[in-house]
């Protein structure tokens, strides 16, 4: 229940990581994916791939129909593929609110490219990974935001799935692949888990030749294609390391009738902690599709995830966030969002956190559930009282603090004269928050 809510929230509006789900399907465990702050469009990921010698088809990017047409002519290819650039997957089977079906279109006639682009640019594309109203394919010209990709289409005789990702269970990178890739990979994983292959990589050793060849064979590449695919796999791993990725996903990794192995789609996620040494990659960041609240939260080093209930949750750590979600759910309530404070907290951050939480009109109660390990509870208490006074808090506030300096924190709260409901433990806090709304 809460796990699915949280993962829904995490997947919302993002080009979600199928590979993570493929692994989780196998592990039968649930996990709250950390929010990824850096999201790149497909064409940006493909630029990085090109730089690492990975095989991608020739492409241009365009943000007007006439530019798209121009690009199609310049490609001078047998067939052209036009791909909407949004930060969500499942585009192939998506629908535009212009009526156009499919965010990926193939045509042999470059003249049609302009018409297609006209039905894509400026319209919302809804896919199984977007919110139900879809995501707008933008037309405004910003330096890095061109929104349709015009590429050389190739015949694809077979579509496979390949990804490399950091996996907690394996303490390092893992390759995941399937000979039946393409747009129905989730179904393959659910119905035929035996068609999902895994290969654990030793981070000190890298991908060994035998591993790359075994994966290539498992993906169904035969004869000379097996070596070619193994070579692509190794290049993708080099890229994975070079850009500090947490995931490189290629679906489809395809085979052409002419005997080429090509990466037809790309999704890369990055380790946010590596920003200091990946300046060029992070400079490409496309924040235009991010939830403005999430972006504002990030400025204060806070992680915000919006959901659709009415209880705002202010917590520290993803684990506590999940537990808080679950217990609210158990007592019949629904989280509106959660804001993760992390460690090393300053009073100002607590204040900003409250500002963000109360800005959401759905919120009818706030539940604070902070465990002070590194965090000093007194700082939290001071932040809370200051925020309550300055923001003239209008919704009930239930606070459960535990850990470092908690006695001082409780004193600050009780002497504040503010209508704050104190709770003894998480269960008590959740009950009181749900009850506060029912009143
Ligand atoms: P998404 O994963 O968002 O649906 P893809 O980039 O994987 O988008 O494209 C969807 C499908 O379109 C692919 O599975 C493939 O069959 C087809 N396709 C994508 N790029 C090309 C291309 N360059 N040439 C031919 N077919 C393509
Ligand atoms: Mg794809």
C-alpha cells in the first residue's frame, strides 16, 4: 500500500527506471527509490553514449516543425524516426492530446516529419509513466531544451533489453538483460522471469570478457553479433563508470538485418554525490519538468515527494518516511507528501520545510516524525515554533521527536504556548494526525 504509493510518487513524471523494477521483481522486496535530481532527455543521454563509442543512430534535435523538417532532409536517410523528448518512458505507446497516437513515429517521407512535429510540439504526451494529464513537449527555445529528436530510423530485426545499475543487494553494479526487450519488457519480467538475466560486476575488476560474452549470448546475439554486442556492453559499462551513473538503461538494444547492434533508446541516472566532478553532465540538467516544490526543496537540501492524501509528513530519512506512510495508512489516513530533512539540520531548513508543506492546499494536518541521531531535536523544535508563529499555521500539528536532546526539545515545544499536539511514538503520532482531520 504505502510502498506502492511512494513508488508511484517516485515514478511520477520521470523516465522511470525499469531496471530497478526488474531486479525488485526478482528480490520480492520493496524499496523507496531515492529521488533523482538530475534528469536528462534521451538525446542528451545519447550524446554521452556517442562520446563513449556506443552505437546510436544519427540524430538532430528540433524545437519547431520547420526545424524538424530541415533535420529530416539533412539526415538524408531511407527512413526517419521522430521522437518526443519528455522525461518519461513508454513514449512509443503514449498518446498526445492533439489526438496523435505514439510519441515515436517512423516515416519514409521527410515531408510528413513537419506534420508529425506539429502534432507533438506544444502538446501533452501521456504514457504509463506520466501523470494522467501527460507531460508537455516543450517548444520554447532554451539553450539545451530542443524537444523532438529527428533520427535515422533503422530496421530492427530483434529488440533486447539491457541495463547496468547499482544494486544494493549486490553491493555494486549489476547487468540486467533480456532477449525479449522493447515496449513490453515489464510484461516479460512479470510473466517470464526466466527471460531476465543478471550478471554481477566486480567493481575493481570491471566487466570481464566472459561476462560480456555470456550476457550477449543470453540476449540472443549470435555469430559475429555476439562479439559486437559484448563490445557494446563493455562500452556502456565504461560510460557508466565515467559519468558516475547509478543506471544506464537501453531498451531496446536492437539488432538490424544488416548485422549491426544499436542502442535505440537511452536512460541514464546519475549519482547526485558525484556532482562536484561531473560538472558538464549536471550542467545539462533539465529542470523544466520537475515539480516546482521539489526544485524549491532541493535548494534547501530537502527532499520533497508529493502524493495525493491530506497529511503532510515531515521526517528524516527514507526509511522513516516509508514507516510513517505505512502507519498513517494503517490508521486510515493518506499522506499528502513527505519532506525528508536528512542530517546536519539548521533551523532555517526547518522553517523552509514548513513553508513548503503548508503551501500545499490539500494539507489538512502536519505530522512531524523526526529521530534525532545526528540531528539535534532542540534545533528542530526551535525551527518548528518559529515557523508556526511566522507562518500563522492553520492546520493541526502533531509532533513526535525522539533522540538527541529530546527533553530540551519537548520543553521548547510545551513552553511555546502553540497548539502543538505531542505524541509519544510513531503509532500515537499517526493516530493523532488522522484523528485531527476527522474532527
Ligand atoms: P519508449 O521506450 O519511450 O517507448 P523508444 O525510444 O524505446 O521509446 O521507442 C519505442 C520503439 O520505437 C522502440 O521499441 C523501437 O521499436 C522503435 N524505435 C525507436 N527508435 C528507432 C529507430 N531509430 N529506428 C527504428 N525504430 C525505432
Ligand atoms: Mg524504450
